[in-house]
């Protein structure tokens, strides 16, 4: 994977995380969702 692909993947990951966190005020739910996303997205 080259640098441009990594940047693109991290930008997508950030957009997905922002969508997951939007409107949720519970910190534990946000941490759980972030953890699940990272678990699926990273090798």
C-alpha cells in the first residue's frame, strides 16, 4: 500500500468515525463504536 492509498483510507476512516459519533452523547457508546470501527478497518 502506497502513501496515497494510506491517506485515502485514513480519510475514509475519519469520515466513518464522524458519522458514527454524530448525535451520540454517551461517551461509552462512542468509545465502543470507535473501537469496533478500528478493529474492522485496521489490519
